């Protein structure tokens, strides 16, 4: 079996997550609760890293702010939610 580099592994994971985000934006019913939690947090981190919290709310990810807040509470990210 060929070894994959960390960069390749990160690309694979990122592509998978982004494909799931696409589905989430169209119909969240396709995703499990765990997937929704991961995707909300991933999308928040991605948008904030790229352009700050404003970018999160300006983009379609901001449409899911309630789900994102619930996801942050679920993982007990109290520094962000309080």
C-alpha cells in the first residue's frame, strides 16, 4: 500500500468535507448529527480564518449560525459561546 503524505491526507479530508458542506447547504437531512456538528465547526473555522467572523455571516455558512452555535455548545467550546 502506498503511503500518503499529510498534505495529501488533508486534501482528501478537505475535499470530503467540502462535498458534505455542499449537500448540507442543499438538504441537511442527508447528514447525521455528528456530520452536521463537524461541518458547522469546519465551515466556521474556514470562514473565520479566511476573512474573519464577518465572512462567516456574509457567506451561506452564516445561514446556519444557529446550528453552528449548537455545534460549538455540543463540543463545549465555551470560550466562543459564552
